[in-house]
C-alpha cells in the first residue's frame, strides 16, 4: 500500500499545467533539525516536497520547468558517499533520483548555484513560497539577482513571483483513492490504539503509561511516529485543550481524555475519545458525554457534498447550547445565547479542520469570503467538546473539572460521508463494555499467573 510513481508524476503534470508556460517552480526539502548537541530529531520530509516526489532525503531541491526540452522535473540531491552512508544510511544520489523517483535530470546539490540560475533565466514567472525558510529565501533571491545583474547582456529574470502553495495546497485538499487507502489504514491503527487504552486503563496508572500503549500499538503496525504530540489528560487535565505533560496519576472517578493519532506513510489520523478511568460513567459525566456525542453525530450528518465547511460547527453549536440550557449550565433564550456565543465558556474551539499529510492539513476554509463548499475527496475532523473548568464557581460543583471531547476523521464521498475512525469505541455502552472486557482479561491473566506460580 503506497503512492505509485505514476501518481507522483500525475501530480507534477497537473501542477505544471496550472503554472502555465514559461514558468518555473522551486521547492526545497525540509532541513534536518538539531534536538540537542549532535543529535538530530528523526527526519521527516516536507509534506509539499514529498507530495510531489516521494523523495525522503534532506538537502534536496525540486525544480519544475514546464516545456523544458530536456525534461521538466529536475532534482538536486546529495551525491552518493560511501563513508557517509556507512554512518547515516543509503543515499539515492543523482542516478537514484532519476531511476527511483522519476526525475528527468538530477544533479549534485553542490552544483545548484551553477545550474539552477540557468533554469530560472528566461522564465517569466517564478513559483516559490517566500517566507517559509529565511535562509533559502536569500538563496533564491541571490539566484534571481545574479540574473538581474546580467540584464544589459540580454539576461531575462522572472518578472513575477507567485506563491506556490496557492496552487499546490488546493490540489492537496482533494485526496486520491490511493491517499484515502493510506488514511484509512492510519485511522484503523489509531482506532485500535484507543481501544487498547480503554482495555488497559485502571485507576493508579500514570498518563504516560497509556501513552506507551499508543506508541506500542502504532509502531507494531508500521506507524513509526504519532501524527502529533498526544494528549493524555485525566481529571482536570482534560480541561486543558493542548495538555502535553502526560505525567499525572489517573484517579478513580475521573474521566480521561485522549487525543492521539498516528502517521502512516506520511498520512495522519486524529482521534479523541473520553472515557472513565474506572470503566463506569457517573451520572453527570454521562449527561455531558451524551450531549457532546449528540452534537458530534449532528455535525457528522452535515458532512456531505454541497454543504459548506461551517455547517458541522453550526450543528454543534445548536445542540450544545440547547443541551447546556437543559442541564442548567446556561440560562436564557437559546438563540440569544448562540448569538452572544455564551456557549464559549464551555466550548471554545472550532469543530474541526482539514486532515491529510499534515494533521492540520492545507486548504482554504473560505473562498472569495464565503465558507468553502464540501466536495468529494476532502477529509475533515469533527471534534466538539465541553470543558467545565475546575475553578468555575458559577456552576454546581458536580460539573466542575469535567472535560470531554469526541473526535473522528470523516471523508466527504460522492453520496455523503465515510467515518474512517469508526472502529474506536464511542457510545457509553461500547466504552463500558470494552473496559469491562479488559478488566475480565486482567483478572483471568492474574489467576493464570497465580496458578503457574
């Protein structure tokens, strides 16, 4: 299961067709980053660069040159180096860039200053994302200025600079069949990890111990890394939207909010589930949980072609506001409470975001000032929540410190939607059943160990 060379080639052709004649696009690979001293972070290729090439190495540059007689896809890459490869792994080299990754021409990265200005010269339009990498910005402008310095000799520098992401990110928003297969696999792995966490969770564990269960489940299925830093928040920590410490003791009677997804072959999943540490929801926990779930189901029903991007969020606001009034957490007329955004005391974020190669994926949410219309191939998260601050003395003590979020990844299909994270238990009955089965398994294992001993 992977993206084929043919699909990468199709993406480049479609991008160059939109760029038009007599243009050039330049895109650098992601740089390596130091973690500390002489240790680097695990390398992860820039998503745009990978989307166009599948090339996994740093110190590389792509040039797309529509109409170039000697080939439109040019790469600059590291040369093969036996000593460096012994220490740090194999390199494709210029020959591999052509043979394995479809480049028409490939040159050593050390020769780029001599060769790339010649590819830019004579082109009317330069596509490049200025502002993402200050060092590479200066390099690009150095190439352009070297051409400008030769204008009296007949050199022709580009007269127009265009942001490459204007075209590229709109293309990435629509997922191909191959991309959706990878995203579904990523979702399956992450859903299995959430189920495993429910099975393993008991009072007295630490948040990081459940984080370890996610890492175990991700890696054993080929997803080497999480798609983002996981949030494992028990009790009052669930009310911190971007909680990161994951080091607190899990207490009997608390809820646990876990926001975690994996990256599988460069494609992300993003799932949040909330469940009781001891396996049973209290009355108040269940009341708020079922309200959030009802709002999420209403939002998911708004994911379909022809609906605008904000329709799921509007559905969530409708359900949550009415529910908060019914439970006594808000008072007043529902429409007025929505207009004044009174619900934001308890629900202060948006209902979702695009997802793909990046967990917060690229693509505009508005077009010409209007919410974007959903179309087949788009993938979004749907993630309403309620968070009652433990310090909010304006509400009854029984509600305080309860934080709940429920998140799924949803594909817009031709006829509706596909919830690709549905394998992660979500209803109260499903969650309690999974946790009860986990408890029975622990008891059975304990008895077997006693008998064996």
